[in-house]
C-alpha cells in the first residue's frame, strides 16, 4: 500500500504499546473525535479517539464492513449531533462507548478497540 504515487509502501500495525502519550483530552471537542497516526517501527498505526466528558474511547480506524478508514475528512468521525460514530463510506453507525454497530451494513459487528485511558487530563495508550 502506497501513501502517494512514487512513495514507498508503508505497512500497518493494529495495536500500539501501552504508555504512549497522545496529548491533552481538551484538544478534542466534547463530544468530538480525533485521528491519530503513530509510527511503530517501520509501520504505522491508524486510530481515533472519541471524547465523552472526561472519558476517552479509542478504536482502530477501520470499518468492519469494508476495511476502510471511517472518516473521509480528517477527524470527522461523528454524526452531526455527535451521538454516534459514522462510517462515511457506507453509513454504518457505531456506539461511541462500545464500538458496537447499531445501523448500516454491519449491524452486530464492532469496531476494534484501541485501549486508551485519561491520566491527569492526558490521553495515554493502555
């Protein structure tokens, strides 16, 4: 998989080590979501974090329906009202707290969790 024409393909990883500091929770609107791309060795991890008050919920950025990243526009993971995570490709809808698909082509499936926690106001991988 190549990022752009002429670039060398970069592999993907689906997990991250614990203890990676992602940044302050208050950098994410409430409710809101933010994309994170982490370099892990010679590969990259793509995930996103959804904020609900003082809580953060992390997921691998990959729809269980088609295997694509959920957002076509950077950080636009939520429905207009901020109530659900939405896949912009085929309209699948997911609960922010559990990752469970509650509408669209993959009802009953789940987003892959990316364990994160909030420590002293900062989001950290768990």
